[in-house]
C-alpha cells in the first residue's frame, strides 16, 4: 500500500504495558498449567455491582422493552438526570458545579486519551512514573512531552518549583496511579497558582478519589482557583465497580477559555462528532451509583479493597520493604527487594510464587526498581498471596 500512516506511532512502545504482562503470564501458564496464578497486577475490580446499581439497570432494561419508554441515541454529553445526579454528588463533597459543566462518557481513560483532540501544539508536562495513557496519547499526536521526575525524595509528588515560567498542559493524578501518593490541598494550590501565573492548563485525574480517607481534597475544585485552569476527569470504574460497565465524566467549568473559545464548547463539539453517548441503561446505573444510597454501598466495597491494602501493607512493613500508597489508594508502590530491576522482580514473583504484579519500569524511567501491587483481588487471594510472599522474601 502507498498510503501514509501516522508516523508518531513510532514514538510509542510496540506494546501496551498490560498487554506485555498478559503475554508473559500467558506463556508461563501454558508452560505450567498446574500452577494457580494470583493476579495483583492490573487494577481491575473483583466485587460485583452493588444492589442499587443492579436494581436501576433492571428497571432501565424494562423501560427499553416498552415502546413508550424506549431510548435510542443518548445525548453526547449525558442525560440531564445523570448530570444533575453527579452535580449532587459533588455538592455532598462541598463543591458546586453546574450540570452543564459535566460531560458523561464511557470512562476516564477514553476522555484523557481523547482530550488531546481539542488542544493545539502545546508542551506537555507529565510526572514520571505515570499511567501510560497520558504519555502515549500525546506521543501519538506528535506532542512534545517534558517529564517531571517523581521519586522517593519528593514522595512521588513532583511540584512546580524550579520549572520555567511558561505555559504547559500539565497532567496530575491524585491519588496517583501507580504510586498511590496523594496531593494535599496546599500542594494542589501551588500547582493551581503556577497554572494561573503561566496560563497553563491542568488535566486532573481523580479516578481514585473515593479511596481517600485522610484530609485531602476529593475534587480539585475544592481548591480555590481551580475553576479557571483545571479540567477534572472522574470515573465509576474503581468507585462502583464499573470497569466492565463503563461510565465516567469530565468536568469543564465555564471559566475555562483559550484562544477566545470555551473549552467546554470545544469538548462538546468533539464528542458530538466522535462519540454516540453512554447507553441509557448504564446511565441509569450510574445515577444510582452516585446517589447517597448507591455511594454508601460502593464505599463498603472500597472498604473491602482497602482492607486488602492493609493486609499487603502490614506484610511489607513486617519485611522492612519500603513502599508508599495503600492508605488513600488501592495501590502499593514498593521498592524491589535486593536491588532487583522491576521486570526482574516481576519474573521472580511469577516463577517462584505465581504472583503477578506490575513492574514500575512500565510506568516510566523513574519507575525502574519499583513494583506496583493492587488491592483489588478477592480477600482469600490476597491472604494467600501474602503467605506465598512470606515464604519467598
């Protein structure tokens, strides 16, 4: 063929991190079919949808079965009932949003990856280590990426101190994936002040906000000034178990404007062209998930996963293995024992304990020598994993 392809795909790794993990685990399983593998790698939930969510989905399915209540294409920005329910969810956090500032989608990953569509050729500022979609979506589009080193010295929470005073598109995630570190209101205030000074835009991923238990903001809009310079992405995947059901949202306050254009209007135009909306049944489920009753049920699941995190954290402390996370996040980010490399430790755990985690190197250069464990497994699997690790390490 003589067509031209997007040459920027040559700038990204040949395979996605979790595809590479799946390939290695698949090869091991094929060679050792008798072994029971415990997966503490990919951050996928294991508990079922909650009663409120299931009841709402059943009611919505019944509506879809009747001609007078059937729905076709959903509004690209979401049904009004869900946008209002999400605004109510924020109000209970002490944050005031207009429903029209909330754009419903099939998840934060999609929105974060697609948001580059409405942005021009800006310099991109991304912490390292980081969730791969931030980097790959920008490299695919030919953007210039500058990395902020996150390490044990700064608690894996890089700050703007010392950065050149110019405009960036800045990616932040709190609680962080993969490290589990969480920004305080004061730290976020420094980033917001920097963005306001320089005319920068912050893209803030709050997909894990429900796991916060300390005195930290659950939404960046709880911090003064955020409405003028921050887009927030959120998801029900880890809060309410929607990894397979798919629903999230992006918040674009009306104050956000660049080049004489409202970012919310640009995003709606993009979504109207390339997205047909989230199914009605799923949006009714999401409405139930963010209701007071539905959220209370979801928080029981969050508590279950955080007890898993405590079990893992207690073991790491017992073995004097340095780690962060596990308190306000379902992830534990540990230093590989014996100065092993991250992929070396991955292979070691798989071979000798049949445990799968995530090598830190897959999240960036600063992740080398570190390893991520997830608390999303079933309790019995987590307890067995700790028993295996205790015999190995």
